C-alpha cells in the first residue's frame, strides 16, 4: 500500500474514532443532565406538602411524574387494583 493510500485510510479511521468519541461524550452529558433534573424533582417534592404531585413535561413528549405521601400510595394501590381486574 502506498503511503498516500495509507494516510487516507488512517485519516478516515481517526475521523471515525473522533466522531464516536464525540457522540459518547454528548450521550453521557445528556444522561447526566437528565439524572440531575430527576434528582432535583425528587428533592423538590421533599419540600412540598404530603400530597404533592410534580410533573415534568418535555417538548419531545417525555413525562416524569414524582408523587409524595398519600398521592403515591393511592396511585400504587389503584395500579395494583387495575392489575387484579385485568387478570380476574
């Protein structure tokens, strides 16, 4: 293989590796941001009343709901009751 062809192949390989590394960094940053946002909501609901329900709606359609106290207990009981009706 000629040096020119080898340098072209090497350049393409390095470019591909750098692009993959950049994608991994962006994905990690997005995941870290989402985890921090979720922790913030959980911390915030800790400062709210006993029946607080916080909903974080995103433009992409994603929804994160955090419930505290009896609101969470009532929802879990309703979900369990619905499962029992589905199987019965």
